[in-house]
C-alpha cells in the first residue's frame, strides 16, 4: 500500500513523545530521492523525457508528495529541469554540459589536492595508500563497473584529505552526473593502465606533499577535449536509444578515458 504520510499533525502521546509521522515523511522523500536519482544516473530515463510523477509514485509505493520533494531536490542539483505546464524532465547532458562538468571536476579535485597537501594527516594518507594498494589489483578484472566504482572511490578518498566535507559533497554530485558517460568511456576505451599509473603517481605526490606535481597530474588525468566529449557522448546516446545494439558495425573513435 502506498505510503501516504498520514497523521502529520498528530498530537504527542501520553508520554510526551511526538508522532513519528514527520520522520516517516522525511524517510519517504529520501527514499524517493535515492531511487529516482539512481534511474537518472544510470540513464534509465531518456534526455528531455517528461517524468511521470504519478507513475513514479506508484512504482515506489509512495504518495506524490515525497516524489515531488525528491524531484525538486534533483532539480536543484541539475539532474532534472522544471518547465511550467510541462512538469519535470530529465536534463541529460550535451557536449557543453559534459565539458563544463569535467572542468568543474578538475577545479574541485585540484583545489582539494592543494588543501590536502597542507591539511592531511599521516593516518589519512596511509588509508589512501592502503585503499589504492588493494584497488589497483582489482583493475586486472577488467570489469568496467568495478573500475568505475574504484575510480570514483579513489578520487573521493583523495578529496577527503582536504578535510572539507563540502568539497566531497560537490565532487560526489559531479561524479553522479557524469557517471553514465564515464562508464561508456571505460567500456569502450583501451585497457586503462593509464588510470592505474596516474593514480599511483597521485598517491606518491600526496605522500611527498608535492602540490604542483599532484595538480599537474590531476589536470591531465581529468581533462576532456571537445573531440573526446563528442565521441563518448555519441557512444552514450547509442546505448540510451539503441540499448540492444551493443556493437555498431561501423568503426568507432575511442575516447581516451
């Protein structure tokens, strides 16, 4: 039965405890947010596709209120857009969006690295080293989903060394918006030993607290040219609109990462 978030204004019981309804409503909105965000990140909805709030509410077994709250939150994060008389639509990404997001990612990560060189304690650096020692072995599995997960986790661990939670939140948000495209990059690109080499060099740079060297490596590691953006976006759109066509017959340009 759908969660209707009833009794929002219920009186406290005889012990003075307040109703749990507001808590349930907040939990419902959070559940709706996570479920819808997952669909958007994985491009289960097509770009510019109108989002059916009634269908989402039925699918999630919730009322429309938490679904609307979740969509408003996702709109503030850039995942969806609201148009009067039309409602919410999945924004998707175009070439300019993709370049902007990679540029923002570079700014966030290089800034975080500069702060980490000043603020990171030895225990935090040791945790990053331990994570990467384990993760680099798992790259040998050549599983695009695992590589993407490890890559995102590495960069989040690195950003955490800046001791600024807002930086980490912003990076996670950017990563979510480019995740599908990065998944396509990894799947269609050559063997990603360059990622392994770059990560190892970045770890050494933070160990040495070499600000300039680490920033230089990160900028090169994250950069995306217009040609690469066009190529990977083309591949991503093929997967979105022609999911059954996994290998087009014509030769395809390969993105660098």
